[in-house]
């Protein structure tokens, strides 16, 4: 069974339809507070969505919907306007969830950390729910963390020296809280932590060692200093205070929650943090799977323009490109007023490269900018300059087509083949579209064969169509999918056409399953991050049932 982000292509339309229905119900309830059935229907819709996300194992989305159900259940049906805040939070959560689903689908994996701020916003409206920590989804059990990895001191620290170090730490902490700069606060904080590590008991020394590593991660990686992270270093001061003048096991061990949060910062550290590497090895910390910069970039995309907006932008850019192509054609044929065409083309190119730069398509933006620079030296009849500009425009057109087809994250997909000629990129897109058309034709032919009472005439062209699809997949480097298509074509040619065997309805369903799996694979082909091995395995298993096993 397909689970996680790889299955979203199969249920995307149904999910968005359900989300839209729930959002409409909540909006209607906002206008008619006395109609409790609207709220109840919305809660039932949220429950169904939560069950769907649990089934396909998208943990972040499932947890968000669990919180939405809990909040919606707490909303009284006839509470006037006093509960506008929770209802608005529910609508905001639905909107963000739609964006999150698209991002998961495009990137091929879930990043549940992106939903923590939205979940905490929902929990804020419930008095009995504490906010989730930023490390909530990080796989580290706080209760099993060793608290005495450092040996510590055998005797207690002198009270005066301890108080002096606390004052030093608090001065650095104050600079940290005031945002005076991490470089101003770090020397004081690190000095106090190092001295405590050498002169306090084992559990306090271990805490100071981890806190020093977390501080190194904040400074060297660097990590963004949020209010929650500043509170962690303030909590370190309160924990160490319990060990002032105490030795051995007289003071309680540090909070497991505090250790876990500090270790999460260590896990996010960059490659240049030596102390962090020591802590990682000592605690065998699991990899976070992302960096701080990647997480912040994903946050920006989640709150940036959506797929519909990008589609509108792409449509407007295509109109600009069409006008640019017409101007290039006029100039190449020496038709019209050369000076006016030159001025119009320069204006259009300037506008295009600035728009592409704003969309963070830096490679194609630079190509258009360079084309605009070459245009300033163009003379009537000079074809080479116009050809170079045309190449840049074709490159921009490819980028815009991908932007339209895949939304925000298409920019990442374009980087993969940035060094390829424009013609090869265009050929890849055309081949995928033609392969999809060939598969659709084959499926229609099989359907017509079933509906006509097994008239083999409907299948005469199918093996040839599938062979054409196979050739395209080989060119694209999708050899495993090509082998599946070849096996499907052999089954139709050998069993259904040559031997005139009438397959059982179950066999035709299995064949359709295999072709549908390849269709899904092609639809996901341009999102290189998506893992489609499960779909290909299903298609191979389907053909194995028909007696056409594909060798690994």
C-alpha cells in the first residue's frame, strides 16, 4: 500500500474537495451561530480527514486535524461572537493545510515541523493544552537520556565563586535576551558553562556540557534565536542554581525536557561545530534530516504564493513571451520599424528578467538579462544576436511551464537539469506528455475491448503504442518502467492477439492496474524528490500475476 507523501497524487482531489466543504461549513456557521448542525457537520468532516491522513501516514497533518477537532468540539453552538478567535484559527488551519498538502506532494516527503506553529495557535485557544516544543517530531526519547556522562567534581564549589559565575552567566543571558548580538553574549555564557562543568557534580556538568554545545550551534551554524530558545538558556541558569554548593547526588537531576530541547539544537548544528560533534557521538543523536536554513525556507514557501497564484503568474508571463517572440520574428525578417521594435523588445526583456528574479529563477533571469545587454549592440540584419536571445527566451519558457505545472517547488526541480540545453529540456517534457497520451490510448483500447465482447480489433494498435511509450521511457532513463511497459505489450500481443485467449475480467483489471501505476509514475516524474519505487513494484507484481515476471 502506498503511504505518506507518495500517495497524495491518488487522493489529492478528494482531499481538497473535503477541505473546501469543511471550510464552507465553518464560514456558514460564522454567519449563522444558531445553526448547530453546520458546526457538527464540519467536525464530522474534520474527523474523516484526520482518519484519511492517519491511513496514509502523514503524521503532521493528522495531528493538526486532531487539534482542530478538539478545538471545534469546544466551541459552543450559541456563543455569539465571543468565539470568533477559535473559529478563525480553524479556518486559518484549513488554509495552511491545503498549502502543506501541496508542498508534501511536490517534495515527496512530509515535514511535520512546519505545522507546529499552527498547532500551537490552535492549542492556545484551549486552556488545558500546552504548546508543543519545536522538537516534538524529533525522534529522541527524553526519559531514556543519560544525565551523568561527565564525571564532574568530587567536592562542592565555593559559594562565592559559584555566585560570581552565575552573575557572569546572567549578564551574557541578558545580552542574549536583548538581542545585543550572539557574539557579545557567547564569551560570558561559554566561560561560565565551562567553569561549572569542571567544578559541579556529574549531572550539572553534563547539563553545562550540552548547553555549551547548543550555544556553539546557535553561534556557528547559525541558528535563529527564538524566544523559546532564549528561555532554554534561562532554564539552564535555574537548573544550575539547584547545584550551587551541592556535591554528588544531593541536587535533583536536570529536567529531561531541557536536555532534549538542547540536544535538538545540537542535532541542527552545522559541520564546523566540534563540541556539537562530541555531544552527537556521546548521545548517538539521530539525524534531523534537515538543516535550520532548509526549515526556514520551507516555512517561507508554505506562507508564500500558492499554486493558483503561480498559475496566474505563469499565464501572464506566457503572454509576455508571446509578444517577445513576435518582436523577434519582426526583427529577424526586417519587417516593421526596427527602432520601435528594438525599443519594445528591450523594455519587454527588462521587465521579464526582473520578474523572473523576483520568482527566484536566478539562472533564467540572468540569461534574459544578458540577452537584454546584447540587444543594445544589435544592428539590423544581425541574426546571431537574435538567435542567442531566442535561446534565452526558450529557456525562460521552459522554466515558466514548469512553474505552472508544479507550483512553488518547481524551482528545485529545474536546478537538477540546469546544465542541459533548452532543446533537451523541451524534449523531456514532450516525451513525458506523449508517453502519458500513449498510455491513455492503450487503456481506452482495453476498455473498448471489454465493452465490445472481446473484439480483438480494438487491440491491434495497442502493442505498437506501448512500444512507442517504452522507447520514450528508455530515452528518459526510466528503464524499470520501460521493462514494465514491454511486458504489458507482450501480454497483449502474445496472449490476446496471437493465441486469441480471452482473459478473465480479473486479468484485465490487473493489466489496467499496471498501466495506471505507470501513469502515476509519469505524473510524478518531474518531481525528482518523490519516491515512486512502490508504484513500480505494484505494477511489476500485477504483471507477474499475468505470467510475465520482470527480472530485477
